[in-house]
């Protein structure tokens, strides 16, 4: 259980950094040059890798974790959508459309399907 929670916590933190790296420059589009946006995004992304690699190592079956690589990927995508949703609403001040929400629900259904038969 500790590997599950640690892996998911690290994936969550890594996604906060990556979402910020990928999308925060949109908020600064009128003040940051493209080169500045790229450089700042890379600096923000570095901690993401420092969290994501241990998350996957701890969570993967090869390291004694309970998840296969595809399961880790779909968990990461679900976390990314949650982080992205909060980021979109609270940082970018955009609203999700009904179709966005339906698409997210379908992706979460995919996570549920992937977890069927999870190794324990």
C-alpha cells in the first residue's frame, strides 16, 4: 500500500510541475518571448523528471511495485487531467466545456478498465 500511495503522490507532484511547464506560458504570452517561455518551461520541467522517474520505479512491478507500465501510464494521465482541470480553471481562468468533461470521464473509465486485474 505504501508503494501505491508514494507512487501516486510523486506522480501528482510531477504533474503539477509539468502542467505548469506546458501551459503557464500561455498566461504570459504577451510578456514572455518564445525563447523565454521555452527556457522557463524547461527549468520548471526539470523537477518533474526528478519526481516522475522515482514514481514509476517505485510503482512498477520490476521494482516491487503493484503496477504494470501501461497501468502507470493511465494513472499518470488521469492525474494529469485532474491537475490540468484545476490549472485551467484557477490559473488560466478558463471554463471546461461539457464535451471536455465527457472526454475526461471517458478517460477515467479507461483508467478503471486498466486497473482490472491489477497485480497485488
